C-alpha cells in the first residue's frame, strides 16, 4: 500500500507551536568498533539482510506539494498527526523565566533609555536571530552540515543523530528542506559521532571527532544511493578545515593544555601561541593587534573579567585563578568574532571547564622545583633559595548514567621565593649599586642620608605565596532535550611582600614599591539549555563573580626615620615606601543574566540574544594619603634628612591627598545581538549580524561648583556594532577564502569611573606644593612630617580637577581580515591572513587650565665630555597664564586618540595520532598616539602628551609593537616498538616529548629626560622642558626608538608514561623553561638626559639593560621542575 502523504502549508513549528514531525527511525548501522583508529580511510560495514527496503529514487525522496500558484515549503509526513500544544514546556520555561528576569531585574535600570529603545532591548532576545563562528554558543561547540545526494541536490528529512556516549549526549535531528542540520550548544569534548540515515540511501557515519569550544564542525555529507547489499560509509576523522568559519580564532585543546610545557600551570599563558598576540610588559598582560588592554575574559561564556583593571580574574600577580586540571580547553578570538561577543576592543579569551562523563576519571599530581633547577638572573648576584610545590587532584564521573555527572578539583600551591633587592638607579648609583651621587652637605648629614637609602635596598627579602584553589561542577540532563549545569570556582591567594613578583629588582622597588598582597576570587555559573524542536536551541545563563584584592605595606619594612612617606631624589624613586597602600582596590561583585537562541531555518542559522550585567566596584584607597617628598638633588635631601635644626624646607615638591577614600561605583551593561549564518551556495557561507551595547553607571554624588562637568559622566546610546564575514570553499572544500569586518566597542573600566568620582577636587584633594612658590613653601611641612589635616582651604593652584568631556564615550576598534586556508593533506593545513585594525576615539587627557603658550625657552645641549653640541628651543607654558588660578590642573578626559595595526599571519597545523604540530608567524606594525600599555589605560589621572591637546604630535610606533613574532609548538609520542610486552610498554614505548619555541623581535621604549629643579622662571610644572609636565620624552628624540632585546627561547617537557592498565597510568615529567638559557633584557635604562639650570646633559648608562624579567617567574633565566601525575 502506498504511503499516505498529507501536505499543507504552515509556519514552521518553532513559530506556530505545531509539532507534527515524528522522530526518525532508528539507525540500523553498527557503531564504530571500540578502539578504531583515526584514519582517513573509508570502510564498509554490512547491514543485516533485509534491513533496507526498496530504494526509491533520490528525486522521489525530494518531492513536495504546495497550494496552487503559491510555492511553499511542504510538511509531508506518513500518517499525518494532529498538532500538539502551542509551545513545549521547555519553551514555556525559557520565555517565562527570561521575561520575568528582564522585567524584574533589567527594566528598572533602563529608565534612562528612550521608551522605544528600552522596549526594543527587552524584546530582542525573543525575536532575534544570529550566528557565531558557525553559531556556537559561547563556551560551547556545535556540529552542522548540509546533506546532498551524488548529484549535488539537497536531501531533506534525513535522520541525523549527533551523539557522545561518554557525555551522555544524544541529539536526534532531521535535515530541513535545504538539507541543513545544526546541533549547537554541544559540550566541548572528543568522541563525537554523527550518523545520517535516509531511506533509499546508503547510511553515513563520521565518528571519533572532537568538538572544540567556539567551533562548529561542518560536515559536507554526500549520500550515495543504496545498492542491493546496503553498506554504511564511515569516516573516522572530521575535516581539518572549518569551511564556514569567517573570523580569526585559535583553540588550545585539552591535549595541548595537558601535554605542553607550562610554567606555573596558568593556562591563559598559552594565548601567546595565537597569532596577532604579543606580551604587554612582563607581568602577564597581553595585547591583541596593538590594542592596550581592552580584552574580555570569559569562563564557560560568563564574564570573569576584573572590570576595574580590565584584566583576568585576580589579575596576573596570582599563580592562576583556576586550576589547569579544571580546564577542558580555551578559545582565543583575535579578530572577526561574531556579534555574540562584545565589550572588547582587543581579543576575547573564553575558558571552558571540565565536566564529568559516564566513566569515572581522575588525576593526582605534584609539581616541584627548587633553586638547583634554575639559572641566575642576569641582574641578581646569586640564585636565591626557592621551593615551589603545586599539588592537587581531580575526579569526575556519573551519579546517574547519561543523566547526572560530577567533576571536582582541588589544588594547593606553596611557594617560597625570596627577592633579590638592590638599588643601582642612575645618577645616584652605579651599576654595582655603589652610591656615586654628589653631596655637599656636612659629612655627617651625607653619611646619614646615604646610609638610609643603601642599608634598606641591598638585601634578600623573604617572600612567599600560598594559593588554594577549588572547582566543582554538576551537569544534569533529565532528558535529551533539556540540560542544566552548575559550577563554582574558588581562589585564596596570600603573599607577604609579594606585590613585586620579579626574581631580582635593581631599582629599589623590592623595598620601596612592595608590600603584602591578598586575592580572593570566587565565581559561579548556572545554565539551562533546552531544545524545543530539532531546529531551535535556547540557553539561559546566570553568572556570579567576586574579585577582592587587598594590599598593604609590611610593617617590618617601614623605615623608622620616615614611616609611610614616599621619597624621590634626583629622579630616583622607591627611596621611601609605596604611596598607593593600603588599598582595597577593588572588591568587585557581578551578576550576569544572558539568553541565547539558535534557530535553523532553511539555509539560515539564526542566532540572537543578549545579556544584562550588573557590576559593583567598591574601593577603599586614598592614593598618596601619607604624603610624598620630591628633591631636586641629593644634597638638599641630606640637609633635610638630618641635622635640620632650623626647620628649613629644601624639597622641590610635596604632595598629599585628603578626603574620602571610599568609592562605590555600579556599572550596568546591556547588550543585544542578532546574527545570521547564510549558506548562500554550496561553497559560500555568509555571516552577518549586529550588536548593540549600552552602559550606565553611578553618577558622582559631589560636584565641584567651579567645574559643573564633574557632576556628570556621559554615556552614549549609539553603540551599534555591525559584523560581517564570508567563507568561500573550493577545490573540493580543501581551500577556503575567508574575510570579515566589524566594529568592537570597549567597556568602561571601573578605574576610570573611580577617577571621575574621586578626583573632582572636592571628594578628595591631592595638594601639590612647589618649593619655588613662596606661598606653597610656607604652607608645606618640614621633612619628614606631613600635613596633619586639611583644616583650611588649600593654597590656590595646588589641587587638580579631573572630569569627563561632554561628549565622552567608550572607545572602539574597527577590524578587518582576509585570509586563505589550504588543506595540504588530510591532517595538515596552511593559513595565510592579513589583519587590519584601527583604534578610534581612544581616551586622552588634556588640561583646560594650563593656558596659552608663553615665550620660547632655549636650552644648551652638552655631550659626555662637557662640550656644547647645540641648543633646543621650545615655547613654554607659564603659571601666570592659568585660566583659573584657584586650581592647578583641570584635566578633561576625552576621545582624542587613535591607533593603527597591520599584520600578516601564517599558520601551519598538523594533526596526527602520534604528534600534533602548530606553527604561527606574525609580522605586524602597531602605531598610536602614545597610548602606552594596558596599565596606562585604566585611570587617566594625568596628562601624557608633550604639548597640551596635541596628541597627533606624539604619533609613533606603539610601545606594544613587536615587528616579528613566531611560535612553534609540538607534541610527539612515537611508537618505537610494535611489541606489547612489558619491556616495550615500560621502557621502549610511551615516551612523549613536547616543546614550545618562541621568537620575538625587540620591543621598544621611549628615551626620557629628567628635569632637576625648575626648568625656567614661571614654569607651572617642573617635570618637562616646556613646563607642561606631560610626557617626559626627549622632545628631539623619536618615541619608541630604544630597543630592548629580542626573545628566543625553548620550553620543553619530557614525559615517561607507565601504563599499569588500560585505565591507569603514571606520568613522570621533567620540564625545562628556556632550555638554552637565552636570557634577554626586557627593559633598558631610558633616561637619556638630565636638564639643570638651562643645560641638557647626557645621563650615564643610557640604553644599558636594567631587567631580564619574565612571567610568571619574574625572570627569563632558565627554570626547571619535575612532576608526577597519576591518571585513572
């Protein structure tokens, strides 16, 4: 009897609620046998006789019917069934919960928006449609494909099963009328299998492949017509090329995380393996495409960025904020990422945590090092004693098979790493640390002052760091179409005298810039994923984040003579103590609600969603609250330090802050996006979308009446960010051309909002007194005393005011890229890409109170021998020209900065069973208006240009520029003997060698000049030749013209695996970081000149190396460690 077919036109079931689709018939093919190898061979598995019916023609399988004269998409099913309820319970749950959350939590904070815009933001998550890099939900992966027959025609209504037996995942789908199937929101893991069945066609299966975070494995499937002896076509390895990916991204998978050498077990350090990424300084910060800061850090899709500093949770001083063993993999999005991601002008780093599976698995590990494994730092007199223990374990498995899973990890770090502290800063000290400064005070006074600054700074300081980590995760899948996930991460880090992490410091910061540091970080996540139909996936997510950082001076290292004073003499700082402590900065608390919907319609995969983030930054810090003295020369310091019976005041400047140290700022971020992945043709995929972001925040509670701007921090409502990308595959999909363009807005760091609140000249007042001004000198204290309180109006012209410009807005970047990827052989690919980035409306600072330029000032320039070689003339600013004499500076933060980046990237990937190889090379050039690094783009509390507001005059190669960078990583585990005997198992085989080799050309710093005393009569500021007090760059030398040294190093790990059984093994490791001890200078002495009394003279030791720092050891000298790891 022929099959009865009922055809009628209607909206897709995902809209109308009709659910007449039946589940596909069970797949009759046999699964791949356990232990099958990942080869590219195709093999045939016979089906049971009679399992296949008569084979209809392919064209018959694609027939359809529609109302007369109106071609429509048919819904044709054997034995047509009645419609079910309008929406499944899953849809009721998602919509009701999301709507309740939006109305109760979001709408009260949206009153500042216009009504249409507010309503639009509320409605977007429910009427939206976008895509990511092939539409993977943040923190997840996916599988998609187009099913065609041998003629190239699409095959609708094919039964598709996406499964992962270990994770208990099984998705049953059907291809739509365009032959498309999509399975988003898959847990990143290996061991996935896809089977496709369609009556009349030979079944298809691909097995044993991995789905990585942010990746959608795209399968171009061709079904052959079934023959009399029907067979299953099996492919054991997914394509190495992602045919539909349009952006530039890199995934560091579990194999790389667990097997590559890693110093300190901090997994985000692997981000430097990605192209277009360079180190930003030596403290663990990174820069994408020459952007200072501006990065976003996610964990399982949730925001875990410390927004106050715009850094990863806990910042980079800590060992790590999450255990390496709790991380499954992470994704590095460097450019062209989808509209789902935002609040980043730089890159996005998304860490994915581990989950339990249907089998119990676990690890126990111990990593150990001491000083015997290390080489001496170039600037240390010896290798101090050091011990470091990192120990922990993890376990994961099922509570209920296929339904409920657990994973737990705990880790302890106990590190004892004394700091070699010295002082050899010019011009007061020579390279050996001996005092060479001039002193014409009495011998007793000179001796007392010299003894004070030398006895404290040439010593080895005890320093420890203890870290406790814990992570737990529960995954619950009550049904194939519903899944929940709950996770929590905990960190406690305590480090006496650990603010400075360098192995050796020769600039006095080991004492004068150090203190006790504590970090407590906690964050949790709840997510619910529902699959109401085979074409719709919805994810609702909540995240909580807490990051508390507290630092204070160590009482043991407070000098009895000066207490908590900060002291600078003749440009040499760190002679007293740090003036930024104590500080609780910040205690950050965040709540995030997010919803993402993915919907496959024909050749379109739509993705839409949004989030609401409420971040509270509480800080308690009065910067410079204990006072700072600055002396023009050592003689004046010695005269004031001791024997000053007359109470004379010889300081050049004295400053001290008064006021309320507590600032409590709340930032509310809203976002909504829509994106579509359109498979325009068999070979062409288009990704296009739009993202909208809006922020509001706590406004200042106190206004400076002289500057009403201090009462308002503007925000913008026009942050629309379009994204577009394409991928064109040809040559049998072995070659892909891809490119894209997008706009990416940065977030508002809590630090800059803190500046606007606290630095308005009323909330707090930092009084700056100049010894050359009689009234200031009279009002100032006698060394070493400070002002007891601000019980009177401060002298005119001694307090700064900082505020936002009327048109202040967040900066953004425009990014574009174009590249080609080629599959050389099945498991080898080559990529070449061009990256372009333009930073627009970057934040800058100008002084509205400085006044117009005055007459020219001429300086005489001398060489080392004392001969005059020329002159330098510059217009100078005058204190008499100040617009408002009541104030010192009126600093306006505006958007006058720009940056440019051009880069050429090549990559090679080799993916084989016995080894993995990745190589990347980046040539790039970054240019900006003296934006500095990430740490220079947080507070914006001082001017940085040479002339007021002339930011273009500072255009030069960026401090973040690294012209050449190459990274080569590999993991090799060869089989040396085919024997399975004990000798082969425990001695000959099961050796693994992995390595990371890095080359980076020298990064540059800027030559500076130190002005001793007052540069000329009437100068408002004493730190620059023109009296502006901005950039200290030598005005007749180019910025970023002083190179450090190139970096070339190899980190290696040798592992012996002892397989006791199929389920248990012991791994013994020996790791060496910088195997060949290629030590490089990471900074040089950049003070080129000193100006005194109208004369400019060279500073000794200019260009000499000053540090060979490195992250996370504080040095780039060789270090090594041993470890043991038990796996079951």
